[in-house]
């Protein structure tokens, strides 16, 4: 992923490593100090390497997820297209033959590797192998010459079809159709061509590759290849004709030929002349590859956003460790500074030590990251099956590219090196005399005037810039600029207020703005960018932790009686809170790690709960009482199917049938996200037939949902869309409103009309094609007359909505209708079951993200364990003195366990509170939750289980250090400092 970042990241990493090498060569003393510490402290070195390793692993894991989805979608190009780059669907009649003749002239074009004209028709099939009948209503019947097909595409390439043509009475099927019907070579099957059954014997089964998997826009094509002339004869017998389709292969391979698509499309239009306006010229390869990149980038960015919180936690772990190392070596650093070592060389020593840890963690981090990506891919494969329509989901296939590995490795190392360098600079600033005497540093002077002036000027600039940013709801700037303005105002405020007051006021103000910004400017979430969520979460966690850390005395007031008890437990409790209160930076860094991860885990848990609570309302909004969507072959059924269902409702248990007019078209994006036309499924609804389906937004002046449908019926200028029209991945947002316009075009005639959005549907599920015929097609709903006026004969009754009678099972009725109407290629989709299945898959996807984020929780728990390990070494003399004074070993052990419990509970409570509050504010103000009217549930069970698991893991991580502290011998501890 992100090949454009590879060179900058590698250059930055090379410069950083070159600087480290220069420091190591020019500062031999710093080099020896650094590497001696690495060798001496093997346990601590292992912990530092583990923290850095997890950070790199999380970055690489997120990028590998993007690689996997990108590769999986790209495989559609190989499975369903192969050498096919352009597809031309000719109009019926003599014009279709003329189109084929004119396109044949392209064979001499140097940019074209082949032209293949075939016949196609929608069909259905039935088999009864070993007494087990199986039916498949979604079949594409093809008539093509295998000899011509074998020569199609680049010389030496594999078009996907070879061997002899099937004989009359034989059929060649591809693997998806064979699996669906459970047939093998030699088995008989019944194929319904134009409604007429015929028995054929399977001559062979072909792998789903290239032309054997080709279709008319679907992800999964169940193909049957017939003997030459068979499809034409069946069409003549039915009084119709098969569809004429011409495939064009550009020069180059499966993906390489895509570069020539613009030129090849222009050549096709030039060859067709005026007939280009009557034929549908598609560029499926270009669409598939574009969707692959978009899908990979979107999912990779999503996991990278989730992983960002773990990466921040990993960086804080490194900072915390090096702060503790600096405090432990304070006397040593004071002495080397006293004998003449410059501060820059001390910084170089710490940076070299940290760089050694980071470099040793690189390769293990790469391995773990790839393993994490593989695990996510395995789970995602099952989840995507739940989002399929007719088995047409993306087939997840694991893949990893060197670009992603190098990007992740470079980014992980750069983050680690930056954290180490910043920490090294901070800990190198100390009073030399105080450090040698091991005394706490005296409070410094107040801020200098120059610093105050610069900071105040920057604060004013940020505040001024924040006003237009917030007015325009710019997501990142709306959060960052006010927070920066407040932080930069601190030096000026310190001149007139105590430090504690300034810290409390500024942290509280940043936290308040972070939480209330979605209320003031709800449009900040209407963006596909993930960065706004990272910024919001980080600001909320840091400001909340700073606020709590600076006011721990108030936080501990409820347990003051326990702390003041003159008993062994009271003594252990006082010891447990004494060090966290004394070491605020260390405690705060650990708290931020816990708060960040728990915050996001709770947020994901709450979103899953909102989805579950809202599914009933979504079903009601989407169906308006309709139970089934029927999709059928209009060439066979025409209007007879709807008439049959209407005339015999009691035998089927049907109370109402609403036919829908269907056509394929293109439309501009009313949200102006993509300048290219979008594929749309135009749906024409009969006047007054649908009034119960609800809207989340309506045109001003239309007070009710029925009023929108009435306006749609009365005025052909108006259309309605759903909230996912033109979705490009990422969080759903509000990109268009009623009153906005789009241009709808019939690709066969080129005729266009500008339409006005009358309403945005709460849920448009019933208007999406139920056959899985297209992977990126969005519905545009208009009145029936407007659809006929714009699309002419292309607009046909190919679907219907069915309302079942009380007591009728929609799932059972769907099975019955598909069996009885197999000749019409009818696909019956139970709407409620489909919606609930997709909601279950969405919930499972959130669980997958929670599992990915669990790595970050591991970083936080590791951080607490590291703090306690270092605390045992740091407090060795103190523990020995306490034991010599009569403290029992179990009191020491209990104090260490309670100390980790204190930090863990604070982090868990803060994360839970922020997670629930943030989710509630998003639910109330973000368009992403529009249509989910099930209320806001608090997932007590899920949050409780998360808190209990985190707390238990934290205690287990501290158990070892606590036991070692209790086992310290007083006599040795008071004499030996290390």
C-alpha cells in the first residue's frame, strides 16, 4: 500500500540511520556507553524490543490488510475478465449485426490484441444428481466459438477457454455453476433458454478464469457455453433474439492492457460512428482495477486508523522506559556531565541505545505484522460472505507486497527513533549537582519573556485560524487549532496563575472542546478521512489523563478513609498511591496507553450495540411492510409473472405485489467526490404504489414521507437516493442534501437529464439489484413515467416488491417461488433476512477490529509491567529499609499489586467514560448513524467483560515484579544499590 510514500519514508529512514552512524563513529564514548547498557540490562532490553516490535507489527499488519483487499478485488479482473478490457453490448435487430461488423475492423489496430463477438442470454438451470435436485436461477448462457476464443487476447496468453466446441445437446459449464448444481462431467442438466427447458449433458467443467468466468458486470458468473447456433435457435423459437456482446482485448497483459483503455474506447467509438449512441460501451477492467485500489486503500486506512492508537501506545511505552532509565542513571549522567561530557553527546548515547533496541525489533515486528495481516484476512473472508448478494461477495485472498513491508518497517522505525530522540533530549536536561546527589530537581524559573511572546503570538494565530476552520467544519483543523491555541497560551497564563490552575483549566478546556465539537459542528464527521478519529481520540485521552493526573487528590477523596486506616492494608494502600502521585509523568504515560486503547474498544463495542438495537427500525424503514424482492428475466416473464402472483394471491400467501421498472444508466456524483460518471440502477416506481418507505432527509416544504413520494409521482424532475450513493469507503457521511442535482444518462442513447434530489432514503436496500449483477451500482429512484421517458425500451419490468399475508414465511415463500418460476430466472430475496445478515456481518467486522486493537491493549499492559519491573529495581533500597523496619513481605507485594490496580482502574474507567460519551455524541450528531433509531444502549456486559479482562491481565503482568519485590532481602538491599 501507498507506493507514493515509499521513497520519502526510505529517504527519511536512510538520513536517520546515517545520522546515527555518524554519531556512533564520531562519538566513541557515547557509543560505548550505549552498547554497554544494551548488554547489561537484558531483561529491560527485551521489554523495550517487545514494545517497539509491536508498534512495527501493527503498522505492517494494517498495510497487509489493505494489500489483501486490493489483491482480492484485482483477482476479479483475472476471474471474470481475463483478457477482456472493453465490452460492447449491441442494440437488438440489424443494428446489432452492423456493430459487430464494424468492431471486427479493430483487429488491425496495433493497440488491440483481439475482438470477439458472442451471443448471451439470461437463463436458469436444474439438475438432479443422485436424487438431490438443485436449481440455479442466475445463469448466463453463452454461444461462442471456442477456436476464436482460444486466440483472443495477447499471443501466448490464457484466455480461459480452449478445447473443441461442445456438440449439440452438450454444454460446457464453469466451476461456479458446477458447484451450484452439484454436477460433474457427464452429468445431465436442464437448461431453460428463453423460458423453454432443454436437457444437456455436461461435456466438461472449466476453471473460473478469463472468458470462462466472464459476465456482464457481476463478481460471480455461473456460465454455460453452448454449441454454435443453439442460442440463436432457442431465441428464434421464442420469437426474440439473444444479446450480441463484443469483447475487446487491449495490447498487454490482464492489468497492463488497462493503460490503453482510453485510447481503445475512443477507437471503438470512432469505428461505430453514429451507432456508438445505440450501443453500451463499458470499460469493466478499468472499473474493477479502480475499485480494487479504492477498496484496498479504504480498508487499509481503516485498520491503520485503529492501529494508530496502538502505535501511539507503543511510542509512549518507549518514552516511559527511557524516562525511567534516565531517572535510574541520573547520578551516572551527572558525573559524566561533571567531568566534561557535553549534553549533545549524552543525547547521542541514549539515542544510540534506543536505536539499537528499535533495529533489533525490526525483523520480528515484520514477521508478527504479516501474521496479524493473515489472521485478519482469514476472519474477514468469513465476514465478507455475510455481505454477499447471491454469493457475489469479494473473495478474500491473502497477499503482501514488498512496498507495504518496507513502508511499515520504515514508519515503525521512524516513530520509534523520533520517540527515543525526543525523550533523550528531555531527560538530558537536569541540574548536574542535584543529579550527582540524587536529589529531586528544584523548580525552574518561570517562562522567559521571549518564549511567552512567541507562544502567545502563535496562540493568537491558531485561534484566528480556528474560526474559519470551525465555520467550514474542516475536521482535522476544527479539533487541532483550538487545542493548539489553548496549549500555546500556557506560558502567558503561568505569569498570572499557579501551574496547577493553568494545567487544570487548559486540560479541561481541550477535553470539553474535543467532546463538544461534534455538537457545535456536526459536519466534521462527514469525511472519508480517518485522521479526524485519531486526532479526536488522542486529544480526548491526553487531555483527560492530564486533568486527572493533576487532580489526583480529588480523585482519591472517596478512598481517603482506606488510605488513613492505621492497619497493614491501609499502609499498603498508601504505598500503592504514593509513587504514582510522585511520578506523574510516568503514571500519566501509562494512563494514556490504557485510556486510548480502552476508549476505542468501548467505542467499537457501543457502535456494535447501536447496530443491534437499530436493526428492527432499519427493517421497518427499509421494507415498509414488503417481505420479498423479486428479480426475474423480463424477456421470459414480461408482465405475466406479476399478473400471476396478483391473480392467485391466496395460493402463495401474498397480499400485494408492486412491479418496478428497471434500467441501467450512469449518473454524476451529487457529492462531487468523483468526477467520473457512476453506474446506477434506475428504478421506476408506479405512481402511488410506494408511500411507506421513509426518508432521513426531505426537500424543504415536504413535511412528511408520503409527500416526497407524491412529489416524485407528480414531477419527473425529482429522484430519491439512499445515503450510500457514490460511497467511496470509509465512514458514511452527509455529502449531498435534498435540492442538490445530478445528471442521469442513458449510456445507449447518450440522452441525459438533470434531476433534483427530493429526499434521501433512510435505507434503500429494497432498490438494490438482488441478483448480485453489479458490484458498484447505486439505485436512483424516480417515477415510472420518467424512467420510460429517459430510457425508452431499455426500461423493463424486471423486479417487484411483494408483501406477504400474515402467517406466511418470507423465507419459505422465496424458496417456493424460485422453484416454481425457475424458467423465468426468478431470484427471490427475503428483505428482512438479508438486512439482518448484513447487520450481523457488520457486528462481526467490529469484533475483528477489536481483535486487531487488542494488540494495543497488550502494549498498554506490557507498559504497566515494564513500569513495575523498573520500579522494583528503582525502589530496591527503599524496600530494603521498609523490610528492615518491620514491614512484612506480603505488605510489600500487596502494595505493588494495588499500585498496578490503581493505575489500571483509572485508565479503564477513563477509557470507558470517554468511549461511551464520545459514541453518544457521535450517535446524536453524525450522519453515519442516520436511520438507526433503536436508541442508544450502554453495553454493560461487553464493557464489563472488557474491563474485567484488562484488569485481570494487568494484575497478572504485575504479579512477577510484586513477588520479586517481596523477596528482596533487607540486609543486601540497603547495602547494594544495583
